């Protein structure tokens, strides 16, 4: 089922609906159990934001080759899902999209191999969609930035001295770069004007930063019934995200209560930290910064060619700012 955020845009909704069976047909793993679990994960779908933004920006181009664009959109989703499978291993997450994670049932090693196999499927679609070798190189550079962002985050795990700049460096790689790539690739593969492609890259970067900040807020304030993942999951595994960073700036003594490597905080311990982070204004400050980046994205969107595609982007970006999952 495609998320409701796309229902107001019939063309994008139809393209994303068609993308699901395409993904399943192009991801085949010679291990029946793992293949079934990966297919279930792909079929369950998330928000399909990255391929959705890809298709939205493709509307600014003159070449609407459906085969090329479908492969390009599929590449964005496959890269995203591959990183999610690896993230679930690192975070010891029990579920993803309401489905038991691969590592939970089949072990970490098999989950890592499954994620690695999806990377190869991603590059299959990159090659199918590419116009020139430079297109492949652009994807390689983006994938490297995403993985470097993940490594940067691990370097800051359990570090209460993590700064805003440290956080922004991590998020620029692990989250924003894939948003940026998705927007830029949509414009590029559809042969949009160079100015539009540049704007697409910049808009995606701002969106990715804001999106991660809102995700971090939901880790402290979200309803598990809507987010489909446990709250305070980052805090438990030592990922000290922006709300906590801001709270620590206000009250450094909070660091004494934070989980350390090898510790086993109870839910009561985590909820007590959550309450302090909220009381110290960490969530409010994060929301303010997310709003700033969203407004910057909207300002860039205003520079795109006027029309229905520009309006759809503006509407979608505004929706994302107030999301609850």
C-alpha cells in the first residue's frame, strides 16, 4: 500500500504503485527464506520518499523514458532498504515496517549479506538507468558518503561531548546525501535544465537534514503505533541525536545518567532521560532547526519553474514538517 502522502498526486502514486512489483522482480536471492523476508520488506513499503522525490523532479525534464526512470527510482529505494537492513543489525532492532528483522530470525551474518546483496541489485538498476559512466560515478560517490556517515555516527556513539557540527556532518552523509541524490538523479535522468538539477541537489540536501531531525524528535515523542518502531531506540544503543545534544548543552550533568557501552538501561531509566530532554528544550530546539532547513528547502523550491510539479513539491515538503511517523 502506497503511503497517503502520494494519493493527491495521481501520476506519482501510479508510478510508485508500479515500482513495487518491479522491485520484487529485480531482487532475487538464492536463499528462499532470506529472499522471502526481503520481498516482504520491499512489499510492505515505507513512505517511498526517495523514489517519490526522484519521480517528482523527473517531471522537470523533457525525456520521460519510463524504463530509464523506473530503473532510476528503483535504485534509490534499493540503496535505502539495503542501509536499513544494516542499520537494524547495528541497532539490534526487532522489527522494521512491522516485520521481524532479518537478523532477529536468521542472525547478523545473514542480515549483513542480505543488505550487501541489495547493494548489488542497486547497482544493477544504476547501470540500467545511466546515460553515461559519470552517472554511475555519481551514485558511487553518494553511496560512499552514506556509508561514511554511518561510520561517523558509530565514532560518536556513547559520546556526550558530541556537538551540533558533529551531528550535522553525520546526517549530511547518512541521510541527506541519499535525499540529495534522489532529487538530482530524477532531474538528471529526465534531462532537466542544469539549473533545475543543481536546485534539485540543494533541495534534497536541506530536506534530508530536516527529515532526520524530525525522525530524531519522534524517537523521543513518537507514538509506537504510528512510527512502527520503539521510541528511544537511538538512546538505548548510544546514538545521541540532536534533542539530547541540545539538552546536554543546557545541563551537562545529564551525561551522568546516559547509557554507556555494555549497560542495560531499563525502560524507566530511558523514560526519565526522555522527560529531562524534553524539559530542557531539546525537542523544541530540534524542531526549530528542522523548520529552518525546511524553510530553506521551500525557498529553493520557489526558484524552480512554476507549475504543478513545483506546487506538489511545496505541498509535500510542508506535510513532512508536521508528520507524526
